[in-house]
């Protein structure tokens, strides 16, 4: 068996090859992950992108939060002033906490979702894989976020607005951004669907399921995520008023 692994061309893919092939021939990458489930490098890449994004978009994000607070009818004016002062006084500490939080979120969310994928494949669908392999599949599938960041971050900075979309949300006016319909449309995003497709391919390769079965499994989780995120967003928006 060891001899077969050594002779397998997929098992010998270098890190550089995987970084290129994940965009052009992802099945080869996922085949290699069955033998060598390396997850750390893509996770670190996404973590670094999250840190850079938090740093570059800090001022734009804070300004957006300030506008929401000022527009809220449920927060008394004196509390608004106190909240805005805390934003202004946060300075570098707020930026550092934001960047650190982004990194922690990447590692934690990757572990949680990989666990959900593993539960789906092993328990619900009766397959067999281990956590490390599924973590690698999720991490490498998330590499579709690299071109997304390259495109979106400069556009957000140029427009000085977070309202930059590569989804069906472009069919709506940004004034509708808090509506449920807008959020559903925004979930139909080119890069989000690319990630789903990569995870489904990886799921299919690791478990040897059909692609239809794999797309159904990963697609179901994506729909659940959309529903939960919209529900939480609506709850938060209701709190702010």
C-alpha cells in the first residue's frame, strides 16, 4: 500500500502545484489530500487575507457602523454619543483586536465547518473519512476567496463603501441592503458558489460519492448557512432599529 502511495502522481503534488491547480484542476488537489491532508498553508493564507482586509477596510467599516448607530431609533441620543466616542477612542487597540479576531475566526470557523462536513459524510451518508482530511478539503476549497479579495478589496477602497457585490444583489438598489430578498440575492454570489463547488468536488473525491450527492450535501449546508445568517442579521437589525 505504501508503494502505491509513493507511486501516485497526485500524492507527489508540491505545495506550489496545489496553489495553482486548486483554480484549474481542483480534483487533482483533492486526490492528493486523501494521501497528504495538508490544511495549514491555505488556512494561513486565508487568515492573512482576513487580517489585511480588516486593516485596509477598518475606517470604512467603522464609518458604516457609525451611520447605522446614528440612524437607529432605538438607541437614545446620549448613548449614541457615548458609543461614537468609544469608536473614536479605540484607535490602534481596536484595529489590533479586529485583526486578531479575524485570524481566530478563520481557524475556529474552519474547524467547526469541517466537523459539520465530516458529520454529514460519516454519520448521515455513511462514508468514511477523518477530520484532518475534511479540514484540508474545506481549507483548500476556501482558496476561491483569494481572487475574491483581490477583486473586492480595491473596489471597496476606491468606492469608499462596502457595497461592492459579485452576486445577484447588483440587481437591487443598495438602500434595500437590509431586506431579506436582498440578502438572499447576495448569497447567490460567484465566489460563494465557486467555494461550494470546490467543497462538493472535494467531498466527492474523499468519500467517493457521486458529484450529485456531494453537491446536494454541501448545497444543503450552504442553504442552512444562508438562513441562519439572514435570521441573525435581521435580529441584530431589529435590535438597532
